[in-house]
C-alpha cells in the first residue's frame, strides 16, 4: 500500500503540473455534449439521460483507455527500469498509475455531469453518485488494459495505431451515442461482445433513477470482471517486461 501511494502521488504531481492536459482530455466528449446533445434534446424523451451516461463511457475509453501513452515514454527513457529496480511490487507499480488515472477521470466526469445539468440533464443525486462510482472499476479496467498493451514488444511504434483502432469501435458498439437496440439486429448482437455496452446500459438506468434493474446488475458484474481481468493482465505485463 505504501509503494502504491508513493507512486500515485508521484504521477498525480506530474499531472498537476500540466493541468491543461486534464481539460484537453475532456474536450472531445464536451464537444459532443454541446453540439450533439441539443439535437437529441429536440426529440424529447429524456435525451440527456441517454447522452451524458454514454459520453462518460466514451470519456473512460479516450482518457483511461489511452493512459498507456505515458508508460511508453517511461519505458523508452529508462524510468520504468529504475522503478522496477526498487522493492515496489509489480502490482504497486501498476495500481499507483491506475489510481492517478481514476482520479483524473472522476474530475473530468464531474465536469461533464455539471455541464449536462446546465444543459438540461435531470437525474437523481443518488443515481449520479452511483454512476460515478461505477466509473471507478471501469476506468481501472481500461487503464490496466492500456498499460498491458503499452508494455508489449515494439509498443513504441504500435501503441497509438493499435489502441486508436480498438477504442473507436468499442465506443461505437457501446451505444454511447444512441442505444444499440435502435439499430439493425446484427449490430445489436455484435455490440453485446463489447463489455462497455453493459456499462452504458447500467449508467443510463442509474441516471434515470432505476437502481436494482437487470442492466445495472449485469453492467456492474461485467465491469468488475473487466477490472479484475485487466488488472491481472497489467501485472503480468509488468512482470514480463522485467525479464
């Protein structure tokens, strides 16, 4: 725990030196919120309760999901080798970074929710808080998977195109912009292979004030499973890189 806390503080301090990066990370979903949300608002039917949860999952994928960029440069310049030479466990090396990513994500998510409330989002406080809580394991899973990919051989050249290629279809198939049930049957079936779809469905129910529903329970289970599996992969990637 001590090593995790020290690594977390180190990376959080680095992030605080470049606060503009936190704002840029939220820029894309904010633009969707400002320019895409009002189009759906004209359709009525609680559209902001569809848009905001979807954009929060998009934020996870584009923020925590691309967190591995940082460790690519740490590995290139020898910072990672020096950290591995310390007594810190591989789990601590991973979790310290992941916790920083979670904190940054929650700040960005809070900004999205606040702007959504100004634009017309109406959601119960309990549902919003539970939704933000669900984002924590979701961000852990996305960030840990990103670090695992970043520690693959030749990741310096492959990370950006590989992750960008993966993130875009994950966002689209998650139903972040519109529920996948509105599309053709084959697309709805395909989207069920995307674990982030279940998080979107769960968040939409929570923001609508529905708590113990099937989508919420399934989304929570899938998200926790994703976090556990991705964390295990991330730890193995740190161990493999140490050989």
